[in-house]
C-alpha cells in the first residue's frame, strides 16, 4: 500500500491578471520509506505540490491521503524543512528550537530535551546545543531545522529546496548528511529541488514536472546502489538521463 497517495490534484487561484492554474490533475503514489524528488523549471508547481501535501494549501480538486487518511490540513505526521534560514526562532538555542514541537505537544522538559539531544546527535550538532542561530553557519542552521522536523517523529519529511542557499561545498556535505539521516530514520521523504545532481544523488525516484499548468510529466527511477558517489560514472549518467527528460528549459 502507498504511504502517500495523490489523486487528480489541481490548484487554481485568482490573481489581478486572471485565474492561474498552478497544478493540474497530478496523481502519484509514494511508498513507505521512499525518497522522492520533485524537479522541474520554475513555475511547474513543485513547491505548490509540496505545500498541498503539507496541508498548507487546500487543492481545488482531488485528494491526498497519508497512511490511508485524507489530508485535511497540517498535521504532526509531517515534518517540513524550508530553504529560508529564518525558519528557526532566533531567541531560542539549537536545543530550544528542536524541542519546540515537543513542547507544543505537552511532552515533559526532561523527555523533550533527551529526544532533542538525540536528534542533534543525528545531525552531528550535539556540541552546539546551547548555541543561538546567529552563532551557527547556514549549513548548521539547516541541520537544526532538520533535527527540529524529526524531533516529534513524523512519518513524512517534506523538504523545499533546503540546501539551495548554501555554498557548493556545504551543500555537498548536507546532501551526504541527509542521505545518512534518511538511511537511519527510514522516513518517507518528498524533496523539491532545481538541482539535477542533487536529485540523482538522493532519490529513489524523480518526479519531473512541466509548467503552465503544473503537471507530472514523467517519473524517472534512480536504480543505483547506496551509498552513492556523486562523481561516479553511474550517477553522472543518471544526471544525463534526467536532463534529457527535463528538456532544453533545464539548462541550469
């Protein structure tokens, strides 16, 4: 049975210039513990699709189920990580940021701090538990955001270009860290990216979307053993195959 099922989902919204068809009749299934990347040019609806799965946007038509239950809004079965470093609370330490969701759920102080420290260990930041976001690099802040999203043990991790604002070396490190975290936690991951190399390195399957309106164009399986070497011939061949599906608009 699919963990996430998307059935004929469309989203239209009104603008001063008229109605925009952001997503049109998108359907797909994602298996338990599968890592799926959504790629495509700007305006293809990949971030919109992620926000619909997250429950932040309500589709105009269609249905999404997670674990067989319809998505009716945001729920703690989904953890979300965005691109923006400002997603962390600047007045809270790394530990305080990670404990936030558990605090909202009423988990006791000792238990939530123990859980948070375990998540910080997972992302290799336990030594920075008492540091504030402004003392941390961009990559470290994103690691805190991942730990926070994992702390309340969601079944699904939704990630919207979380490493796009990082420099190339830090991004490579973060991709390796995420692959390790995913292997250890076995979360179902839906990951939005513009980066073809990132998609081939991380994903089990890549959903290629096309714009105007946003539609699912094709699905590309990435049948490569893990852990993957981003510079291996097989990974580079995978990138070529994915670029061919994206077409000339994906020159970047």
